[in-house]
């Protein structure tokens, strides 16, 4: 299939046309020019990588740096430069990256995550009680998809959930392309001040939570963590903890409702639940272009000559819809039984919270469809407000009834 | 089969534990990979090979078939 749109006429990011599928440009690029230089909406250009194996190469090779302080690092959001000046460890290379990541990995092991299961199930049950007792139709994002991960990450970090309206509204402002650099700066400043205040409270009265342990073990006695660094790390965890999962719960529910045969298969065999979650992660790949990189040296990839300093974006949704890695990628198939998708990234930066996310999604979907077996959309899928201008793809509102 | 693990590059993504919990675990102290069965039974070889391919930081390897 020859490319029908020349790269020169494209500006990145592209817009998704169907609620679930990646932008159609990805297929055309993968078939015609799998590593293609395109103009960025905020100026400059970057190489887009659309083949599965090439995406894994970019995300695991030291030739491609995640260091956000390098000049020319690709930007998606107008205010992003303010974060990239002093980025959290997701925008650092080894060995610094490992130094910070290792402060928190023991908080996210399978064993630790399992101890959280009863509390997550209880939170989900409570939210569904309230939802069932309330009016119909209801916005599933507001009533369920957002509070589930927000409650979980607040509990884990030690952030008071009562403050959720404050930090959710500022996170939204910080993660949308609609915000100007000034609006981004305001939101980020407020979030920083909030976290800084919370750190002071943890210093005075530490609790049994991740933030308190970072304060006690890394900030105070040895000073290996600067206060600004701790603020950014906590903000990153708070954001990553709920801004991703909310979209997976809402869009995932929608994908299941729009594929009734697949939902029926899941209902008749609960053993399919883990595989269904993996397939939803692949199919939706909501963090598509979070994985920006910059070439650290001259290198060759997929026939393209990449120069040191060039921006590179390893497109996760393009990799997860590569027919070479996933035959018939457009088919949503709960029986696919594959876990080699890159929805959580790949390489040393692969999502630290992925197993917590898997558990949240399993509990959310199984409980939702068990408690409300007649759940259905209360609006046409074509008319819903999708998150086209944000860093993470999703849906702003999902009206449902039963 | 002989499995080796390099904790100096492990990032604790946990893909190995998810794929073959009989063979891999994560340390309670630092969260890094531990190998429970360095020479697993034959019926687990396929899953171990998959875990090696899924590991995002190439921390585990099969040193001998």
C-alpha cells in the first residue's frame, strides 16, 4: 500500500478518526516510510517510528536518549519546556534514571500490589453502590473511571483524596494542548506548591505511605533527594497514577460495550479477564506518543539516517497495531492471548505501575459488568467528546445507563 | 536450561513474575528479580523463553538450553 499522504503535508500529533483505532496516518507511514521525518505542531520536526520492532529498538537502545534537558527534545504540550528543564526521572537516562527509580520499585512489586487488592475492591464496590443508587444516565468517567485510580494512587502515595478536585483540575490543565504556556505554568506552580506543603506535613507527621517513606529514607537523613526532585517525582506519580487508568477504564468499558460478542465471551469465562485487559491495553494504547526520545548519536533505523540531536517518537499505538506483530490488529479479540504489546512502553522506562494498573483494570471491569449486567451507552459512540488534544488519549465523558 | 538474572539492569517491571511465577520472583528488600528455579522443568521452558523476550531491560537470559 503506497502512502497516500506525503509526510510533508502532515503535522504531528495526528487525530484519531475512529474512537479506538490509532490515526490512519500510522498505517500509511508503516507501509510506505516506517521511519519518517514529519513537522511537529509546536515547530521543528521529529522522526516518527511506526514498526513494532523499530519501536522496541528506539525504547531500548542507548543511541536514543530520554533526557528531556537535551536541546531539541520533542515537545507535544506548549508548556512542556518548563518540565523538561528539570524533569522527573522518566525523562532521564541511566544511570541517573535508575538511581531514582530504585527508590520506589519495591513499592510496586507483585507482592506489594497484591496487598492492595482488598482495599481496591472495597473502593470499587462502594463507588458502584453509589452509582446504582443514583440517577440514570450517569457519566461513568466522573462516577467511576476517575475516582477508582484517584483513590488508589492517593492511598498509595499518602495524598488526601479530599483534595482530588484541586489536583485533578490542575492536572487536566497541565496535560492538554489547549493550555497556553502561561496556563500550564500556573497549573504546574499550584501543583508544586501543593506537593511541597504535603511534604512538610509528612516531615512533621510521617504516615505509612510512599511519600512519607521517600521523605524519611531519602530526603532527610542523607539528602540524596533534593526537595524539588521529590516534588516532581510525587507529581509525576500522582499524574501517571490516575490520568492513564481513567482513560483505560472509560474507553475499555466502551470498547467492550461496542463489541458485545467479546463482552459475552468474557462474561461466560472469567478466566479470560487478564487476557481481555492485555488486549484492551494493546487495542487502545492510550499513551501512544508519551515515549518521545532524542538521538544521542548518529544512527540508522529502518532505512533512515538519524542524526544526533534529532527528535524521535516511538509510537506505541503504531507498534501495537503493526500487523507484523499482531495479525489483524484492528480486530478486538479477548482470546488473542498475547502480552508483548508496548502499551506500557519498553526498555528501562517501562511503566513502573503497570501491575497495579492491570489489577485496577481487572477489578474495575469484572465488578462493573457483574454488578450492572445491563450496562449500555446512553449516547452514540460517534458523538462522544474524545480527548484529541491531550497527552493521553481518552474520552471526557461517557454517559451510560442500565 | 540454565537461567541467569542481572540485577544491575533489572527495573522491576515484573513481566517475568507475571509470565512464569513458578520461576521468577521479586525481592522483598529491593524489588529486583530473583530466580526461584534456575533449572526449571521442561514444561516451563516455553514460558521462560517468553519471559526473556518480554523483559524490557534484558535482565534475564537463558545461558544454556
